[in-house]
C-alpha cells in the first residue's frame, strides 16, 4: 500500500490529518531534519562570530546565504539526507554531510570541518527538539488553547444571568448560574496557562559528555561555557549547565505535566456538557444531511465532546509516559530517549484534535432554557438551605432539623409546600415575607 490518509496507521496522519497538519513542520521527520540543519548552521555562524582563528576570513555577508539553506529547506533536501543516512547509518552525521555539500559552492572548503565541530549528535538533537517544541507551542497549541478559553468565557458572559439547578453527588443542590459554571473552567485553564508560561525550554549543549572536552582541548583560551550559554539563549532556549551527554528533560516533563492538567480540565468540561446535553439543558445545532445515529433517526449525539474526551485520554496517557520516562537514563546516556522523543508530536496532535472537537461542540450548543427552568421549578426543596440559614440568624430553635423534617417527609416539595411551612413558623411577618421571596430562580448567590 502507498502511504496516504486512508492507509496511514495513525489517525493523526489519516482521519485527522487536516486538523493537525499545522504540527507537521515541527514534529514530522522533515521537521526534525530541518531543525537539525538550522542548529548546525547557526552553530557554525556562531563559531565564525567568535571568531575562531581558522574562520576569521569568512565574510559575514555570507551568513544570509547560509541561513537560506534552512529557511528554504525542501523535501528534496530532506530526501538527500535520508539517502545519505542509508550509508552513514547515523541521522545527524547525514545532516553534517548535507551542509558540507551545500557549502561547496561558497568557496570555503578550508572551513568545512568546523561544521559540527566538537559536537555530539545530542548537542544538535537536544537543541533542535526543544526549539521545535517551543515554536510549535507558540505558533499552534497555545493559540488554540487561548481560542478555547475565549470561547468558554464568551459563553459564560452570554449565560451569566441564567439560573441553573446545581447537582452535587448527582442530587439537586443549591442553584447556581450557568455562566458562573463556565467561568469555573476559564479560571482553571487560565491558571494553568500562567504556569505554562513559567516553564523554561531547556537545551543540552556541551559536547560528548557535557564538559566541552573537545572544544576546550582545541581552544583552551576560549570560554566555552559562556559561548554555549550565549548560543542557546540566542535561540530562545535555556542551557542546562551540568549535563551528561543528553538533556535532563526535567523541564520538558514539567511541560508534559502542565499540558496534562490542561487536558484534565478539558475532560472535566467535556463530561459536564455531555451530562447537560443528556439532561436536555442544551440542544445542538445540526447541519442539513447530518446523521446522529445510524439506527435512531431522532438522535443528535454529543459526538464532539466524546471525541474531545477520547483524544484527551490518549494525549494524557502519552504525556504521563513521556514525563516519567524522559528524565531517566543510564549513567551518561542511553538511546531510549531518542526513539521516545520521535513521538513528541503525537500527544500534542491528540490534544489539538481534542481542543478542535471541543470548540466545534461549543459552537453547536443551543440553550434550552425551558428545560432548565422546569428543573428549577421541580426542585423547590433546594431553598431549604436558605430558609434554615435565615432562621438561624433569627435565633429560631433547631431550624436545620425543622427543614430536614419538612423536605424528607414530603414526596414533593412545591412552592405551595414551602409557603405553608413558612406560614406555620412563629416568626415575624417581615421575616416571613423575606423567606417567601426566596425561589430556586433567585437563590443563586454571588461570585463577583
């Protein structure tokens, strides 16, 4: 079979390709190779800017042309590298040979051995991968998260005055406002977004075992630690100072944990809205020709929220694995991180699918205020809390027990039941009037 969206094994590259193709420049094999080329070229330019004695003659006007190699990197270029890798059996070495091949035309053959000078492959990988992750977050995932938060907040504003019967332990509870319940998720997500912005994107850049051994033995007069710090910072990353051959991945694990928490909030929202739909509080807009069920014509399934929930689950399982596995390596390094990191885009892809589905579902919601009001009208017992609290204020004996007896001995508590109870209380007419004004529709408290 030829690989296409129908034959792809992963739904990310098959069914959901259109939803996640914006991640391809960052996490595909092509993307990884391009970022490696970028790091190697920027590193070579940085050596020229020191300058090392052997690179003093290189004209700085050449730097733009050098950067064009990765800025205009093509699939043909990537295929050249993949073909070379068949010979070298080493992916980063193939990148080095590609750049040397490209530099042939610039007349700097005497300087070609300063491509990948003193580096190990992980200096390239552990800089390229966090850089691709940083830019994918900034350009794709964070904007999508912000779009979701903005949509939830807009619905919260639209429905801020809608009274809603709350449910705790699955039972009717003190009424709330629909808009406030949506703001719960806005606040939770915004707090996690604030934490997300504090997590550094760390890179390992220090030679074979992290000590700049080769650099220092060749040019002991240079401050290579300062060079490494400056180079990594110029890319928008933070250099890990004390490392083995590989990055610690502790900050990457922190990022995975943060994204997992954001997903858990989305999951919570998915399930709440699914439940509200099942209770009839929301209807869903449908397009002409859409089918809700293959067997039951009346059904409009909440599939967007279910799709979101399922993809959140997959993403979080992978984030959990990555956060636990990546910071662990035998002695100065093993290769388990290398194969694992190739899956970095997979949970981000599933998270993007989940957020897209959630947005689609939120945009379909239509408020069914009749159902919401009917539930409030059917549950006058929830004002018992308000009545007993005011009676406590008035010094009435055992108000909780009195309301408990009322609500539990009657199968059905109605407005009339409550009014008759209030009339039978030995309290002032003023307090009776105050109590009778309380309804399931206005006993909604304050939040701001």
